[in-house]
C-alpha cells in the first residue's frame, strides 16, 4: 500500500519542523522525541474504571504475570511495559532525572517494585523493561482506575490519556468496562479529541471485561456476555466512541496462558470426586475452600485454584474435564479460546498493529500541529501547508476520516451500504480479504474479481445523479480504496 | 407486634371521646388509627447498575418478582407489599400542574408481564411514563407493613435517576445501599451514600454476590474503612441472593444461614420495623394521653366547683384567664405563628437564592465552554453536561431545602410547646405534662402529609427531571449552518468571502446555543422554584392547621370547664353529691386509660424523640 510513502512523508515533515524550530530548545526536544517515537513500537494504553481488570488483561496479553493485581485497588501509577533485553524498572519523577529502581519477583508472581521512599505524587510514570515477544510490536501501558476514591489517582490517568494541551502519549486505547456507566461514556468522550483526522473512535476498542462475572458465574456466562457486547457494538453512542466492543474474561485468559502442571493435577483430582460433593463445593466460593472438608486437594491448593481461576473458571474447567478433555495443553487452549482472548488479539492485530504506521503518523502530525500552534512563526507557514498536504493527500487519513464520519453519523448512508463501505475502507482490517469480507479466501483470482466488482459498483454509485453530494464524496473515497486494493493484488 | 395494642388503645380513646361528647378530639384519633392500620414502612433498595438490587428483593420475598437478567436493567421503581392475593398494578400519576398530584391511573396487569413494563428492554427510558409498579404478594415478612422498593440503578449523582432517587429518599423509612463484593466502594457510591444519609439517616450497607467472590470479607473490611474515614457508621450486611434462593428451593437451613439473609431480616425487623413501630406507639400514646388530659381538665374543674363551692368564683376567674391564653395561642400574634410565618418567608428566599446561585454558576461555565467551541460539533456533549450539572444542582438544593424545612418545623413545635406550658399551667393539675413530647412526635409521621412521599414517588418516574431535560432539545436543524445558497449569493456578489461567512455563522450558532442554555436553566429555575415554594406552603398550612386545632381543643376543654363550673353553682346539695361521685368514678376511668397510654409508649430516649 502507500503506507511506506506515508511514513516517509511524515518523517520528512518532522525533519523540516526540527530545522525550522532549531533555535527553540523546547520545541526541538519535543520534535526530536517524536522522531524517536515514530520508530518505536505501537503504544497501547489500557484504561478503565477501578477494578475493571486492566492489569489482569495486561498479564494475559503478555502471557506472564508481571503487573500486580489485588482485591483492593492496586495500580496507582501509570506503568509502561516495553520490550527490553533485561528486566528493569525506571522511575520518571515529575521533576528531576529518571533513575533505576530495584525490582523483585517471587517465583512466577507479579513484580514487586519498591519506590524507595519517593511519594506517589512525585512520580510521573514507571517504565518496566521486560524481555517478551508479546511486547515487541506493542508497548503496553497500565493506568490507574478512573473513579477511584482517591481523586489524585484517577486524575493521573486523565492527565495521561487526555492531557489538556498536548496530544496523548498513547497511540491507541483499550477501554475496559464491566457494563456501560456514565463515567465510562464521559471518559470516552473526553478521549475523543478534535485533532488530526478525528480518528479517535478508530483507535479505541472497548472491552467488556470480567465477562465471566457478568453472568454471575453461570456456565453460559461468556455467551451471555458476548450477546451484551453485540448489543453495545450496535449502540449509537458507543459507535462514535469506539471501533468495536468485545467481551473478554481476563482472569481466565491469563490463567489459561500460564496453566501449570500441578494446577491441572488438582483439577483432575477435583473432577474425580463424587458428583454431589463436587456440586456442593462449587456452590459458593466459601464452600469451595472450607477447611473442614476431608478432601483432596488440600485447602491451600483449593484457595490457590480459586485465586487463579475464579469460581467460574473452576466450574468451566470441571465441565471441560467432564466432557473429555484429558490433556493440560488442550485444557489451557480451550480456556484461552473461550475467554475471548484469541479474538481480542486478532482484533488488536487487525485494528492496531496493521494500522501502526497510520496511528503513529497521526500522533506525529498532532505533535507538529501543537508546536505550530504554540510557537507560531512566519517560516512555519510552509510547514503548516505541508502538514495539511500530507493529511489531505494521504489516502489512509481520508479513509480514517470517512470511517469516523460514518460511525458518528455525520455522513449517512443506507444501512446495508454503510456496512459494506466500512469494510471496504478497512474497518475490519487492511488486508484485501478483510476489506472484501472474504475471510479465509485464498484464491487470488476470486479475490481479484470480487475487488473489481466492488470497484465498479462504487464507481456507479459515485457517478449516479441520484446520489447526494455526501454519498458521492464518500463513494469516491471508497473507489480510491478499491483501486489501491487492486494495485496491490497480484495480476 | 405492639401495633394491635396501639390500635386497641386508640379505639378505647375514641370511645371515650364519644362518651364525653368531644367529637373534635375524636377526629384526630381517627387519623391516627388509619395510619396504624396501614403502617406502610418504606424500605428503598438503591445502588448503582447491576449490583444485585432486584435479585435481593426477590430473595427477601422468595419470589421472582423483579425482572433479573444479565442484560436487563430496571427502569421503573417497583413497590412490593403485602396482599392476600398476588397481583400486579401499574400506576401512572399525572401532575395537574398546580403542584398537587391529581389523577392516579391504576392498571392491573398479569403477573408474568411485569418485565415488559419495568425493565429497560421492555420499556426503554420509561417511554410509557409509568410512575411505579406495585406488586402485592402474600408473605409474612411484609405482613407488618414493610414495603420494599426496587429502584432503577443510579448512574452517579448527576444522572436523571440519581436526582429522582434522591427525591424519593425523603419519604423512605430506611435505605439499603447495595454494592456487590467484587470491589470496594467507588467515589460515585460514596458521594451517593453521603447525600442519602442527609435525607434518611437509617441507612444500611448490603454487600451482595458473596457467593462469587472469595475475597468478599476483605472487601467488607475495606468498605468499613471507607465509611469510617467519613465518620459514617452504618450496619454492613454481606449476603448472597443466589444462595438464599437455592436454600429456599432445597429447604436447606444451613445454606440459608450461610446466605447472610437471616441477619438482613433481623435488621429489617429489629431496626426498621421496630423503629417505625416505636413511632406508631409513641404517637398513639401521645394522642390518647392528650385526649385524657383534655377530658380530665373539664372534669377536674367540675369536681373542684362541686367539692369546694366557695372557691368556685376564683376557679372561674382562673379558667377565664386560661381561656384568654388559649385564644392567644390561636391568634396570629402568638410566638409559634410568628416563627412559622417568618421562618417560611426566610426559607423561601434562602432556597430561591441557593438555587439561583447554583444555576448561575452553571450558566457562566457553559457560556465559557460555548465561546471556545463550535456548538454544532459539541452539541451532544454540551447538552449532556448541562443536564447533568443542572440535575446535580437541583438535587443538592432539594436536600438542603428538606433539611432546613425539617429544622423549622421542629422549632415551631418547640415554641408552641413552650407557650402552651406557660399559658396553661392550671390545666396540668394532676396530669403529666405531655405537651412537649406530643408536638415533637409531629415531624416524621407527618412527612406523608407534606407530600414528600407522594411527590417523591412522582419524581421517581423521571418525568420530573425528564420533562425538564427533554425541554432543552433544540435540534441541530434549527441551528445556523452553512446554507450553500446564501454562500453562493454572497460570494457571487463579491461582498463576503467564505471565511467571513463561516465566522458569522459560527457566532450565530454560539449565541443561539447560549440562548437555548439560558432558557433551559430559566425553565429549571422556574419549575424547581415553584415546587419548593409549593412544598413550603404545604408545610406551613399543615403546621398551622395542626397547632391551631390543638389550641382549639384546649379552648373547648376550658369552655366546657367554665360552663360546668357555672352550672355547679346552681345545683342542689343532693345533685352536687351525686355529681361528685360520678365525676370521681369517671376520673378514675380516664386515669386508667391514661395509664394504659403511658405504658404503651416506648421509654423516652435521651434527647429529642424522633
């Protein structure tokens, strides 16, 4: 696609901006920082209300337990997790130079970071460097919960994700919520900035988290949660605020990815108990860990199981074992699949990782715009025009703009046509197969003919005198997308 | 239950009033009796979305009444009370506009169809404009007058539901704040609790879904800590509705104990019902005592006149003075009336000022926001923000007004009591001074008469706030957006450039929006101001009538005493002796009744009784 040229164009703009502003140390530093950032992995922030399950989901995405979690409110600082050769933590204070901290890890448990006396209010962020393949393409940012009883804690997230003046430090956001609440909507709206390409709903994915609890631990909880996610996906309000909504049971996902042999053994032992006794134990969390029961596995183990799987997870595992699963690897894989994590990762890949360049370009151009706004000077007018040229010229931005307009109903198309338009614009992924809704179709000839069909259909729509001005404009953008698709397909 | 004893006592007292020919006293007793027979102890179940409120109510009455589902949310409040036969009634109350609720439409529906009317799925945003649903069900728990109210989830104080629930709290006898065991209290929940405690001090915190969360004990501890931080000490009741329903199905006593519901039921019985019961007993006792006292006055005077005829002249003179004092109590210049009238006037202007001040602040902030943005782009956000702020301001103003009103009525009662004591010490001869406690008992039970309860339910339909909110919807179509024709014309004429035209239209949009916001705020000020004025007027009238009636009763008693004292002068020796015997016997009977009344009253607590 024209992606490489977009990257080149944006780098060019950044370089020219640095030249123009070389006499202003603040602006230079800011721009240089963005040049470096442009080459870094995508920054994905995980936000949401307190106890929405952010740290757990982060651990599930990384595949290891690194972010600390707890029953009470836990994360109080914005913490970055990025790929590195060696584990380490750097503290960035609000004032002064960053410094290294000691980290300590008990076995396979979460990291314990010692702030060494620095008060929480004096810390801007922590950056954890951790060797992990999952972090190679994406840097994950864990944020404190919104709606915390401590106003300062919530404010830290607000300041990080929606700073007053500057564009946000994150490229994309995973917003976790347990069900739609006034606070969630307000926060999503404030994250919806007015800047370049108005792309905010396109770089936000809403996650219905702790999906197993939505169904109060029933076996069909996840199906129920999936139905609710579907309903939210079609909700008018949410469509303008997030790209899509997906239900995920974070704890289950994390445990599935890190299932241990001794845990599997404990589960099979439980499964071997007489049915009536097992049912009685699974009734409530308290009953499951009752010490007075002369049962194998011992209370300690049962407590740990409950911690790791949750009551729903244990019930589901029993169900899966009864259905015939006999291999720990298979059990783990089933747990992960049912949790919705696989689908989430596919979504992240399609929506964020593939669009990485686009999202980064957007962040970079926002940064340049900020400098132009803060320190206007005559030499910068050329620069401003160039920024506008990139924005207007790059087809990716046009696609993004139109996608946003379609979702926020600024541009109205008939319903069935709108779904097709969003798909062709890359709403479900940038690959030709995704754009044409032909997932799994590998025959290039078929894909090509489908693309040609779409192209002619939309050309007709663009030229039809019956189409209103808006529809015609939208159709023209879709036509360009089809043309770009055809150009990329092998002849 | 002591309520049957109270009813018995009141019946006896009513018989006495007929016997002693005092129908004026009898009518007040009839009112008391009506309240005793249908106590109506209202327990509001409140909390944020999906915390388990409806399931809690279902588990308490062991019946699947309130609709429960993963995706369902309650949209309309549901009252659950005792009835011999199970039935469901929908109630739609329409405001006639004069501040007093006029029509109340009641529609019976089949039991299984409740979900269609009270859930978000069946009745989104309460488009059917129902005020509440009433479910009658034969259950022992509800027999003693307990009424459980399942409310729509509060989405933070600034939401429409939040404001409406706040208004309903004034008519509640107790509030159960429901939060599940998955996490400790959040800021919106603590804010709500704080506001709720100011309106209804009898609040208990219920932690639900303890079956699902192994860490629930820790959560309860954390929550207790949060409450202690703001010096709130409320009962904490961890429960599991699921376990309770399971226990009821399998008749398993052990499981029922584990579910935590026995403690909850004990709370409802011992704290809520008992307190309401205490109030009932106290007011019945006081009413009966007051009757005894009045009747005794007359008879005592009659007795004195006959046993000591020489002193009759002096007695009559004293009684005439007392008559004058009672007349004084009735007059407009009496201290309590002045307190009442001045107090109401002051309160009125204070409430108005407070509301105006809050709204003016919002107006200023919104104008600042409008100046910085293009209304066409941020319309939804702006409208949402204004609605939320206005609802919050009206709520806060309402809470504050309610507290001040209660305080004022207590003050008036105190002044009346003081004046009464000073003016009529003679009357108290032989009887305990029950004047002060009687009037202090006025406050809580009369809340219904003030219309708090009724109005509270009406406002919960959301129509109160809802109607105001919808009033602000100026559609974008009406706004000055770029009209291609006008642009074309202007550009052709060479007079205006596109940029100028855009700027002009933006400014026009901004001023139109400011006007719309200002108009909305004015509407709210008007409506809310009128409602608070109505409430105050109602309170004023009620208090005035109540105390005037008491003063009149005293007057009648004294008149009766004067007349019979004069009549006694004309009696013959034999008649006199016979009368004395009669009177002594009657006095003993009345003293017996008074004794019963005193026995019924709960021990007086230190400080002011409720």
